[in-house]
């Protein structure tokens, strides 16, 4: 899948953190976290600086308009690496313009290049817009396994 006209998707580095931190802060606010641009910036800088995640940013006209963040891990059953696509956000003013699809395509290409056996993601049950995007992009919803979490805070 090619990128929409005028959209450039590239891997973010430490030099991009200040530019994409407002998008990460807006993403967190979408999920009802309080705004905290400093926290967003520090988090991204730590993940990118320590090579703990892979961040791809989408740019239009030299301005950041979206990002996705992948976390590498492993699958014991498939005996190979997987990538968890944990964050995906596109600025409201450019939504429905192919930016999210371009970010998903870049994440998939990266996973293939790295020899990952699959990408995984989860989204809120109420986020039907995202669900439609994922399914249209050939992601398959898991109806077999349940997801649980244990808060440690």
C-alpha cells in the first residue's frame, strides 16, 4: 500500500520527540488521561532513546499529523518475535485522509522486515471507527482469547 499523496511516514528519532509529543499527549487525552505535555515528551524520549519502542510519525507539509508506537515482544506458541501496536493517533483535522492507513502499512512493512510473525493491537470496545479501519486493513479480531490485566499501581 502506498502512502496518500503528501503524507510522509518515517521512523521517529530523538530529534522528532518535541514535534510529536503534542500528538502523544492528545492521544492520551483521547483515552481520558489528564494533559501533560512534559510527561508525554519524557515518555517518548525514554522509549526511543532506550530503543524500547519503535515510533513512526506521519508528516504532511513538514508538520507531524499522526504516529504509531510499536513494542517488540515474543510469542512462545509461534516461537518468534511479535510487535504490539499499542498507540495509533491521527490529528482530528486530517482524519479520513489515509494517514492512519499509511501508518498501519508502515508498521506492517517494518514487522515483515524484522521477521516478526505478527502484529497485535487492542482497542476500546466503543472505538468502532478504529475497529472499522483495522478490519478494512485486513486485521482480524480475536474472538477466541480474552484479554486480562492486573493493575500494579
